[in-house]
């Protein structure tokens, strides 16, 4: 497996760069976690909307159709939550990728200064269909393991992925698959009973999504904690500092 050299990651091995990289990584990690929490709150709002819609569909099944005003209110509320959720998702995705790019680049500042992928690849794989079902998880595994051990070796491919990381990725993919299925089933629903079933599935999707978001926050915070333990070694320091460290001091 090809290992990206330090220069491909885009950092020079300088102590000041390491300190700066840690500070910026922490800032981005906190913002990413905040947006994930916002996304989680909107997910809870989506569950509340679906519960309200389910009650309306139950009344329809009992022969009490909603008034036009009630139906319009439900539609407006649902569309509002969907738009806010979409905006929160876009903002979270931008922050996640910015944090990922920075955190992955920090690997070039410690230990072996190697990584399996380049920073560009670590971000770009998320946008490639089919590939994004596997490659991003490999990127996150590489980032997690190298951050945990201060990048003390060249290759990590044969090491098992942490169970926490695997659980997050599995639930994340399950949530994405279910979210794609719900709109299609909703269009095919022809009776109040069908609408109730689809709404129940939508509630499950929201719950699975909430678990995925909570685990994603744990992933960000876990990697951030590990990267804040990064320390500069003598070989990372500028040449002048290295010479000063090896020069005997004369005491008066």
C-alpha cells in the first residue's frame, strides 16, 4: 500500500507548525461538534413533526380527515424543518471536511510523518460514488490509529479498526440507506395505513440518524483528544534550535 510522504501532506516539519496545527484542529473540532449538535436538535424536531403527522394519519384511518388548514400547517412545518435540516447538514459537511483535512495534515508533523492518503484524497473520497462507501472509513481509521499512537510507524493497514469507529460507520451507512427509501415509499403510499407505516419508518430513520450523529461527535472528540497529545521531538525543531540543544552550556 502506497504511503504518502510528508511533503505530499502539505506541511513542513516545524515545531511552530505543530503548535498551530493543534490549535486550529481543536477550534475546527469544536465547531464541527457544535454543528453536529445543531443537526441533532433538528433531528429531534423532525421526530416531533412525524409524530404529529402520524396522529393525523391515524385520525384519517378512523374516518376523520384533516381540515385544509390543518393539512397546510403540517406541510409548512415539515418543509421548514427539512430546509433547516438541509442547511445544517451542508454547514456540518463543510466543517467536517475542513476539520478532517487539517487533522489528517497534522499527521505529517509527528512520529513517522507518514500517512496512507494525501489530504486531498482524504477529502475527495467522500464525493466519489461507490468509493465513498469504503474509502472514507479507511481514511478515518488511518487518522484515528495514527493519532492514537502519535504516528509511530509507517503502515497501519493490518491493524483492526476500533469498534467505536466501525459502529459509527455502519450506523451512518444504514441511516443513509433508510433516508433514501422513505421519500420513495411516501410517494407510493395510497391509503392512511400506508402513510402510517411510512411515517413510522421515518421516525426510525430519525432515531438511527440521531445515534449516528452522537457517534460522529464521539469520533471528532476522540481524534481531537489524541491530537492534542501531539508533541514535538528534537528532530521536528528548526536546525538552529537543534544545534543549540547539542551545544554545551558554559556556567559562570
